[in-house]
């Protein structure tokens, strides 16, 4: 089954369900926790509030809440689920400085560039080479010269399925080689514990694409 249909099937099953059920992201309002790894890696890459950030598959995430709260005023969240985006938009109060993009990343045509690309748990749902190649091409189109990227995906000993869908696991070497000739600034492994107590090992990379940063 093509990757876009696998993703869309996942969204259909989740339509109408609250983002609080997602194990892919920790809630960050009230007593919930911040997306610590994502924030740490953005800091490691030197991403400041004056720089733009796009969060891929971030509809159920509260990374945008933390970035907006830290002073970022050029943010975008892309997600294939209009329901998840609507919840995030309502939660944050729909500030004009945040762009909400309802799209499948493998079929999306960026209309502009950003300084940083963040993806936690989208890439591993792309199991065929064609969709992965399209993802890589879109990332390159969406980033400004010298732009930063952060990608987190299930590790080689992580789950083989998530939300009922097959995934493609990555060791750090494969994840680092995925984008080709880029500068890897940091690699790390992190074990995420779901609300049900299930451990999900992730591998993360953070780096810079070629070119001179503006």
C-alpha cells in the first residue's frame, strides 16, 4: 500500500479522537511534560526565537506551544490530520504568527522556506523508497540555505508497528545517511514511554543542510 494511503488510513481511524490519546507526543499544558528532546536539539543547533521553524506531523504535539511561549513568531505546523491541527489551533488561541498546513508531507509543495525543520515520528511511517525520496526532496525545498533539521524515528529495536501501521526502523547510521551530504551536529537515542507504560526507543539526528545560512 502506498505511504500516503497508510498515513491517510491512520488519520481516518483517529478522526474525532483527542490528541491526548497520541503516544507520539507528550502534552505540555498544565501538569504535562515538555517535548524535551526536541527543545534540546533545537537549542544545540542554535535556533533562536528570531528564526522560523516548521513542525512536520506536529498536529498532536505541543512543541509549537513551547516555541511560541519562548518568543518564536514565525512558526508552521504541518499535519495530514485536520482534526489534530484544529485542536492545536484552538488550544494555542490561533495566533497569526503560526501557519497551519493541512497536507501529506510527501505530496506537499512548500511555498516558502524555513530556518528549521522538525519531525518526530513521521519519517518512520514512510516505508517505501519512493515516499522517502519525496520526503527528502521536500525537506530540501522547505529549508533555507544552511537550514537546520531534526528528525526522530523508531530505532532498530523499536516497534515494528504503530497505530496499527507498519513502520521502518532506523539505526543511527542509516538515519544519518538518509539525507545524503549534510552536516550531522548531534545524534542521540531516547526511550519514550507511552501513557500505557510501553517503551518506544527512538533515534534522533540534528544537523544542517548545505549552503550559507542567511
